[in-house]
C-alpha cells in the first residue's frame, strides 16, 4: 500500500451582500466570499490538498478563473471532479482534516451539514472528515472581516 498526504490553502475576499457558501452550505451572514465559482474557500482548500497529494497540479490548473465554464459553479462539482481525477490514477481518499479561519459567523452549527455534503461527494464516512474553525483574534484582513482563509490536509492511498 502506498500512502500520500496533500496540503491545501485558499483565501477569498469578503463582499457585503454576497452569498457565503462554505463546505457546500450557505451561511447566514451579511457578507460572503467572492470569486469566480461560488468561492467556497473550504472546498477549494480540500481540492488543492487532494490534487497535491496525487501530484495533479492545483485547482487553478484544472478549473481556471478564465474559463467561463466554471463561472458561478458549485465548488462541490469541482470536488467531485478532483475525486474522479485521483480515482483515474488508482488513488482513494482516506480522510480530510480542514481548518477555517474567520471572525464571523460562528461555524460550529454548520459543521454537521458541511460534513454530510463533503461525505456525499467524496464517498468518505462522516467520521473521516474533520472541520474546525478559529479566528484571527481580530488581526489582519481576516480579523477585519475582509477575507476568509481555509487550510486542509488529506490522505490518499493506493
């Protein structure tokens, strides 16, 4: 058995009145992440971790923000495509561990829904998906609520 680990990172600007999608779930908040797709920072970090583990470039390579095909698309579709790509190379996803960094809203109430959405797309058990959140202690662009950050690691096996 061969095992690899991947790391992903993503950041998106926050904009007033924009929908805030995280982990495939729309959060109740006055502003949301802005980007070419639905700007789901959590799923984008997970995609990069999966692609990186399998040495398949990164999310921008596969889903460039210059391609109108991906404009406004659900990031869960991107995640499904990442799973397809690693499966074609003989890999299976073992687990995901992710961290969100934002001041508001509180993420804890949404985590069960996020895990369900991610499990459905990835084929993982909910117990193999960890989502945590922290603040930036009001420092920097995250602390000023100008942006949101996500980190993710995953394990793949062959």
